[in-house]
C-alpha cells in the first residue's frame, strides 16, 4: 500500500475517533444521573395516626370473611358464583370510626379507635370478636331485595338467560338480521331497573361484540324482568327493535317471518371496531415532553400519609365512593376532617327505551372498585408515585388493582403569582405554580372518570373530575336527532348530564373576633374558608328533572351547595341501594335539609358539580377530557395574615441592581447546572390485564 495513503487513512481514523470521544464525553457531562436530595423525614406519630383512616389490608379483609362465615349461622356462597337466592358477602371495607373518637385520638386525648367493617360491623380488627347488624339502625329497616345492586354473577346469569332463553325464541330474525352466532353480540344494562318502587326490570341494549362496542348498537333492546329469586322465573317483558315495541321475542320473530318489520341491517364491524378502535392512526414520532424532579420528589408518602411542603393528609379508597381524604392540615393546622367523592350520576335522553330510562349512579357499581390500573406517562407523569389498591367486592377473596392511585408534584407551567415592576423601582417577583396531585381513574362501564385532589402552595385545595371514555349510544331511528347527534351511520350519541357530588367536612378553627377590625364589623374566624364553584350551574339538569317529576334521590342534584349539620348517622349523601329504587331512596338527601340551625355547629358542605354533554362526531372514538371537567375550589379567606406561598422555597425575586445570573440571587439561574441530568426511569410495566376475565 502507498505509504502516503496509509498515513492519510491513519490521520482520518484518528480524527474520527477523537470526534466520537468528544461527543461521548460531552454527552456524559451534559446528562449525568440526577442526584436525589435527602428524603423528607416525617414524624412517626403523624404517619401512625393516619392509619386510623387506612383501607383494610388483605389480611384484615380475610379475617372479616372468616369471621362472618363462622359466626352468622347462615351458609355464605362466594358472591362470584351466587344465585339470587343465595346469601353472600357483597363487599368489605373500612368502617371509619366516629369523628369525636378519631379527633380525640389524633389530638392526643384518647386511645386509637378500633377498626371495623360494615354492614355487619365486625371488630375489632385484625382479630374480630364481635359483630352487629347495623342495617336496621342505619336505614330504618331491612333493605328489600329489589334494591340490591346487581352482582357480577347476576349480570352473567342475565346474559345466559338472554342467549339461551330469550334469543332462542327468535332464531330466524337473529340469524338473518344480525348473522347471530352466539358470540357476536354484547349486552349493556341500563339503570334504574323499572318504572316504580319494587321493580327489578332492566333494559339490555344489544351491540356488536367488537372493541368499543358501546357505539355499535344494532337496534335491538330487551326488557328483562329479573325480580324473582328463582332464575327460571325470569322473563322478557318487552322488546324494542328499530322504533317498534313487541310483547316478547316470540312476537318479534312472528312479525319478522310475516314481513311486518322494517329491517335496518347494520354492516358487520371488524373485530377491532373500525371507527371505535383506539389504535393510533399515526405512527410514533418525536417524544412528547416529560416532567421530572431533578433532585428527587419533594413530597413523601408513608403508608396512607402524605407530606408536601406545608400540607399533610391521609388518604383512602372507598369501594363504593372512591377517593377520600382525611385530616387535611396546612401549616400544621387541621383545615378539613374529610374531603371525599360521594356519587357520580348521569341522566340520559333518547327515543329508545334503554337510553331514555338510564339514570346511572356509579356509586352503586363501585367507583373505588373500578379504580383502574394507571399507565405510566399517560394517566399520570411517568415518575409519579404509584400505589396499589386492595379491595374485596363481589367475591370472598380480596383483589389488588395495581398502580390504581398516583401522587405527583406537577409544574403547571404558569406563575402562581408574579409582578414585573418598571415604575419607581425595577424588579421582578414570582412563584412557579407547582402543586401536589392525588389521582385515581375509575372506569365504570363505558366512562372513565379522572378524579383529582390538588394542593396548591397558597393554601388552596381543588377537587376536580374529568370525563373521558366512550359515549353511551342508541340506535339512530325516527326523530332520534332530537336527542343528540349522529356520530356514525346508525349511532346516535345521546344527550346526557353528568353530576358529581362531594362531601367537604371543613374544620377551620374556632370563632375569634379579629382585634384590628372595628367592633361593628367583627368577623367570625370560623368562616375562614372561601368556596368557589367555577362553572357549576346545572340548568340543563334542572330542565331534565322538573320539579315534582324527579325521584326523591335526584333532589340532591338541585343543590350546587348544601350545608348541613354534621351527623354520624348521615355519613354519605347517597346509598348503593338508591340506584335500584330512587323513588323510595334508602338514603334521601332531602331529609338532610330540615331547617336546623347551623350556627356554632360542626358543618358539612355537600357540593354538586355538573355539565351537559351533547355528543358530537369528535367524541368518536373517545370523549376527550378537554371541556369535560368540573370541580370546586377551597381557598383561605382572611385565614392567614398574608399569602402563605410567600414562604415557599420556590420564590424568585431580583432587582435591576442585582446580578440575576447568580445562583444565590436567583435560583432559576442555576437550572442549567442543577437540572442538566436525566432521571433513572424505571422500566415500563403494566399489570392491568392480570387476573382479569372478559365480561
């Protein structure tokens, strides 16, 4: 080889190696692993005290089940395979002790209250030795069978009844109109089941059995009377197809064979649902922005206790009502004893019987039970803290919903407060709006509800819910467009209202006259919280539920805000039994409003937020959270001498005379150094499909 050429090649290789080495070294200098700051150390007492509110552990649930099976004197069948006539354990969850007992314990003046579980209160846990039936005491009598929520086993039994009994009476119609083969249809039940107190009759809407079946109606709806404890006595009460009613499936079959039916065939959808598929229509491209803490989390989670800057609180998850917070404190002072979700209700309109009779009260199905596993980076920030939720419902064995609750600090990308001065003096002062978020997402049927409690640095608390998921739909026929919009060829997106009820038990201190206020304008410091209900008017709901026409339970929705005296016998605004009998509600919120004085009393605010949703084509395949969000805001009002966020370590202030590029003057100037790192992202995992069966 030519020596000159060899020399050139060697020099070129050396240059390439040098460049690559520089690139690697440069990359290494720019992106070291982030170093975590020392973890927040909590006082042992605060975390152990919060356990009084902690959800039951799997071991405690198992103890309750074993105790009940051995102590009630009746044969208990596992709810997952129970017949309607069987006795079973529907659910097990914590019975929160009486508030007075809890406060004495939290404030160091009393012993820890025993843990228990309703409706037979079983205790003390973890080694139960007694039980008492609180149903009669709580509800004023035994709860009749027709009010009992449908168990998963009952849905399976109704499905089997439809396929083996009801559909067997119309083989020709089903085969020729739907190409029915026993597997290609899905059912969705409606609620409330019936038309008057005592009914247990449910419309079941038939859909194509494809992904996102909720928007693939075929025009057939069947009313099943499942009020009997004997499944063999169940019967079809009515049938609806393409705008016409029939007495039963036999009559439908006869009318079809005789050519007296207007048939509207629906094109067979592919297994992935086609237009209802959530598969992305575009390939992956540049990665979306990520959020991380350069020096590690600035909050701590220990057991069920959270500490974030001046905030501390305990959290839990009710099987029926979902996310709840207790003993909420700011700067060490209790501001709320309980803030909790109570109910999510949706009222529909349609010209199809299933849609027009639908009044879903999701607490009956289980908002907490259906808290779904969260996906890192989508449902919550990738580096959020993810917590498992253990529950026992519709079974004698507890289950775990992996990563069903997340906690994270979120930079909202805007200032919490700021001012730029160019008059008299030149300066800038501001504070980034960084808040702590506690989140769970409940998937109840077609809808997904994103539940947030948000803690701000100025002492404000926000409760927010965002709705997404699939819209419920009806088969489009006749004057259907009076009740919504066409979202696909045969699919009517039906009008509905969503309402969400919260319980807010504020404890904001005693009544004190502020010395600097003139005597004629003395203020009660007990009224030191301000409640904001942004955009919570419910005119659509009021129109949908005219005075005198609504079931008694729905009256709770007429109040954006109702304030009542706190009573142990009024722990919730609703009951799981209200869904199936709203005409004679087991818990009637109207009874809470009884003209009692609320002066100098322990008070509870019951807040209802809601919105009207008229589905449109952009709700296909899914409703988006943007524009479908409501909530409430609690913020201090003459509670502090000045804005507490002024004591935040995140504050920024510099003048024209200072070196605002110096770290000791302006901490933001240090970001190129302190934040020039990459966090250690844990590998992506998801356990949402484990131990799951398709319904």
